[in-house]
C-alpha cells in the first residue's frame, strides 16, 4: 500500500475503518476476531515489485491486501493468476 493508503487506518476513525476492512476478509469475517487481529496487526506499505514471501523461508506471516491493487504471484519461477 502507498503511504496515503495507510493514513486511512490512523487515529480512532482509522481503527474503525481497519476493523471494517478486516471483517471483509474471508479468513476473519467476525467483528470480535477483527478487533483482536487489529491489536496485533502491523500495517506497512509494500512497493510494487517487492517480494513478500520467499519460498523455503521459515516464517509464519499472514499478508492481506487492503489497497485493492493487483499483485503477481510467482511460484517456482512460474507466474500464476491472482
């Protein structure tokens, strides 16, 4: 997300907007879970072309796109539709 996209989640109004955005995610959906996730969530802008996940890496991160931009998925050197 671009910096300007992150500002919509700042302050008390932004927190409510974030919780609404989280409830739209199929994995979260429920408001109580969205509130709990929002407490632990780290929002950050990701520049176009950046790698978010490295195959074989030992992490347990969860990524979600709140910016509505399209992204490219590459697995084992092959592009996949998103």
